[in-house]
């Protein structure tokens, strides 16, 4: 199999994909390491919130952990919480069904 030397001779040094990707290796590694370190922290925080919402709060209010009242209150509270999130960050809001996507 012959190699076309004219195609290789026309390539400018430093224009190979490897040379273009070298400057972004360090930032990519930094983002990956930071994400790997943040994930366990977020997971621990979510576990603590879950323990409070599913254990300590129902016990403090003398409501059974699997009662219908607790489920209705939790589902009702999640609606306004999602509304506040969308109000504070409008880019997270999905368009309505009648609105064409752009």
C-alpha cells in the first residue's frame, strides 16, 4: 500500500488533531476530578435531606412514615418547590405544548 506523500507534505505542522487537543487536556482533567469530588458530597447531602424528610420530620409531626397524609403533603409541597425553581431559573422551563420549538 503506497502513501501519498503530497497529502502529507501539504499538512502544516501543528495542525494535526492531537496538537489541537493538547491544550484542553488539563482543563478536561480538572473538570473530571472536580466532578468526581463533588458527586460524593452531593450524594451525602441528598441522603441527609432524605433522612429528614422520610424519618425525622414525620416522627416529629407524629405522622406515620407511610401515611396517606404525609404522601399528599409531600406531593403538594413538591409542586410549589418546582414552581419556585422554574421562576428563579427560567432557562429550565420547558415550552408549553402549544408553543412551537425553536
